[in-house]
């Protein structure tokens, strides 16, 4: 849609629109979002933080002095605004404002969902640590279908409450949301960075879910949002316990959103990004960061969630994050990406690190 604010800053407008979108299930209020965003100067990451933090703190204070329903609703919105406050600060990973806003966001969310029926914070055993999330138990007796939900490059498990978790529970599904490696609770609590082989993440999550009473093991689906639209189909290519997978949107190549901002053909940019050193490419990226708010945020956040120190090493352009290069597919899952069917192919199992899904998406280039 045409930007209503931040006409010269697509990153700020995208995040404003994202927060507006949470209003349907109580994650924001349109007036609060517009009033907060109107106090921000385009490109001013510190000003963005200060405006959203101020709104979140005011709402939290009011909510904690309110009766239960008003407290619940205010804390849900405060949780979203705290999360927004730290969103653009990841270029300086040691900034104490990041952890402060994140911890307040989670605290507000957990105190809010305590007022709902059958929403429980969970810890899923994973390697020598845990993955954190929430289990939404559907009402009624007997086995019921279940939906596992995860976010992508920058979203949190808490945000999924407004994106379908609560709605799914209301409609008779058990819902399990979680943060995997590289996602907010894993980064903030354990310093656990991204991995592309998401099947090794989803496997332990399904182990956990199938032990829950009332979950029908023959009716489990997986839904991934944003970069999760790559991660979820990849996991489904290896995981026979999934009956269906949903990719919102279907991501064919995670690098294409970045290479579009460089004066190079896509294939050349991907190839050169894999080199140990390429000073000319580094200069191109530095220039693009100055010119594009999206590039500035993407590379800052990319270093943050991959635990890397240079722009090139955080680039998500390796074959491991590109669908279409071949992988074994053992799952009977049906793949659907944002209103369009996605067909998973079954090439010889030569490389266990790659999954192959081809499809169409209005936001991605397929070649």
C-alpha cells in the first residue's frame, strides 16, 4: 500500500504498518501507533526507540494499576511497543537499551496472557539448552489438530499471538509457538545464532508437541512467517510427521531482497559475497547502507542474529539459504505459500543441507 507516513524511509514505514497490523487481536491501537510514529524523525533510530519506549512505559504503568481486563489489554499493547522500541538498535549489539526493552516486552506479554485460558509459556528441550515459546490448548476433549508457528529474520514468538495463535486456538487448534536459533529469546537469553538447517530445530519441537495430551499426531502443520517462509518448507522437506506446511510468504532466495539494492546482477552479487575479501563489494554495500534504510537495518540486524562482525559474513546468500538447489524430501506434507500452491521436488539426496521448494510469490523473484 502507499505509505501514509515516512515516505522517504521504507524501513520505518514497514515497522509502523507492522504494528498497525497487530490491532485486530489487541496487539496495538491505531491511535497509539500513529501518535507514537508521528513523533519520530525519519532515519533517527534513537528517536524511534525513545518514542516507542515512552508509549510502552506509559501503557505498562497504567495497565498495572488497572482491573484485570484493562490490565490484560494494556499489557499486550505495551509488549508490542517495547518490542518496537529496540527493533532498530541492533547495529550496536551491546547497547543496554536492547535487552531492557526486550525483557519488558516479554514480561508484559506473559503477565497479559496469564489472563487468558490455557495459554502457557513452555521450554522445549533443544541440544543442551531450551527453545522458548507458548502452548495454546484448544478447548474440549479428544484429539485435535495442532499448528506449530515460528517467525523469521526478526519476529518474536510473542508477536505470533496476534498473527494467528490466538485465532487458531479459538477455532479448535492446539497452537505451539516458539523462537528458534537466531530469533529473539534464543539471541537475548542464550546468544544462540541462526542456522539454516531448520529441520534440526523443528524435530525437537515436534518431539515436545507430540507428548502433549490431546494432540493428534496425524494432523500437525507447520507455519513460518517472513524468512520462516523459507525455513518452514525446508524443515518439512525432511520431517515426515508434518501433514501440511504454510509459508507466509514463500521465500525462494533470501538474498534477493538485498541484491536489488546493489549495482550488480543478482548472481554476481551472491557469488562475490561468498568470497573471503572483496573490497569493491564492501564499498558498494557501504554506499547502499547510506542510501537505503532497508539495507542499513538488514545488515545491522544480520550481524546481530548471525553473531558475525562484518557485513559480508552476515549476508544470507549462501546455498544453505536458497531453495531450489536440491535436497531429499521425505515428507508427504502439502506446501502452500501465501494463496499459491508450492510444489516440493524430490531430487537425489546428494546434499543433506539443502531443501528444494519451487513456487511463486508476489514479493520474490524465482529463477
